[in-house]
């Protein structure tokens, strides 16, 4: 399969290029970054594109790919319901497959699954995500998705919002709210990508923590998605859809 990488000179894009080049069944045919033309993907005959660029750039990139019949595996964050609906509209009847995955590491996917499983048993839950300071978006795509999954599990279990008696405080001190779940974002030099889901009940707490210590943690998931996406037309959200 002929693969193009968008954001090829970026931190994750570089690792993806290395991993695709090393795979016997994949051929890296285009490496596109800022200043390069998207047409290079078509000229190189790319069948699938991997996008690790920027939340401000990803929608235009995907519009181009869909218009040119190129499947896409998307790691770039910044997706909300409106963006996903727009993608579904563009994809309708195109036969093209697009995967949008907030996180490609197996540990992060398991963290989300475990958090959703645990959510129904605890009165309180908050999420802390910790990343390198060069990150554009806050909270992280992974934290947003985790909060959505936790909120859905709590609603299905009939739980109310987590208790919080705060009546005075500085703006931001209690984090952002995603579907009623508090999410806190830390930016610190030295970090890569980390997340804690804190759950609390009477007399006990449970902490589910995941650490990506190196960006190679994302590449096996990207390769898996590349091998599956051509058989999955339309929009898929979350790599878990492709995991056994
Ligand atoms: N889903 C997942 O598992 C993961 C997702 N991410 C997400 O992926 C994205 C990229 O992360 P990261 O690699 O750390 O970021 P980087 O800034 O290191 O890399 C992004 C690269 O894309 C380039 N770029 C920006 N706009 C365009 C464009 N329009 N066309 C082509 N290239 C472009 C940037 O160029 P320049 O620097 O000149 O702007 C840069 O080289 C982020 O949204 C991040 O949150 C990150 C890790 C894992
Ligand atoms: O920007 C990053 O680095 C990461 N972004 C993704 C996110 O926003 O969830 C995935 C991972 O956390 C690394």
C-alpha cells in the first residue's frame, strides 16, 4: 500500500515515516509538511494518508484527501462533534475511509476502556492530562474522549455529576468541563504524553495512569490503522474499532 504522511517533519510524523519505511507491506511515497503542496500526494499515487499536523490544518487536508479518493488515518487532535459531522458529510457516498483516533497507543486506549468501566462505581471522577509545552490544544484529544466515555458510563448508571462544594475560586482552578467531567491540563518541559483518571468513593480512590514515554508508542497503532482503513469506508472514531 502506498502511504503519504502529512506533518512528515513533525515529532510524530517523523516516527511514522520511519515505521512505514520499515514495514514490508507499506511504501512511503510522499512526505508533506508546511510549504509543500498537497498535490504531491496525488502525484505520488498515495492510497492512504497519515495526518499528524495541527488542529488548524487538518480539516483542509482531509477535504483534499476525500475529494481525491485517498483514505486517511488521522492522529491530529482538535475534533469536536461539529467537525466529525462535517467529515461524515464529506465522506457520504465517497467510498473513502477516514479514521480519527485521539490516541494510537495501546495503553491510552486501555486507559479509556478501564476508566469507562470503573466510572459507574465511583461518586467522583476527574481527569488530569500532562503534556510537553509545545502542544497546541488543551485539554488533549485523549482527555476529551476519556471524559466523554466516562460521562456516558456515569449517565447510563444513573449517577449525578461529581460532588463539588466550590463556591469561590480563581478562574481555571477547577479545570475545564467536558460533559460534566472536570479535566485539568498540565504543560511541562520534559513530559511527552500522560494521563491520570482519578476516581473517588467513600473511603477509597482509584487512579488509572498511562504514560507515553516515547512517540514510538503511537506507531504500531498507526500501522494497524493503515492496514485496516481501506476496508472501512466512512468515518471511524477511535482505534479501538480496529482492535480485536
Ligand atoms: N492521536 C495520537 O495518538 C497523537 C496525536 N498527536 C497529535 O498530532 C498532532 C501533531 O503532533 P506533533 O507531531 O507533536 O506536532 P509537531 O508540531 O511536532 O508536528 C506537526 C507537523 O505538521 C506540520 N504542519 C502544520 N500544518 C501543516 C499542514 N497544513 N500541512 C502539512 N504539515 C503541516 C508542522 O510544521 P510547523 O512546525 O512548521 O508548523 C510540523 O512539522 C497534534 O494535534 C497532536 O495533538 C500527537 C501524538 C499522538
Ligand atoms: O500532542 C501530543 O503530544 C499528543 N496529542 C494527543 C492528544 O491530544 O490526546 C495524543 C497524545 O496525548 C499526545
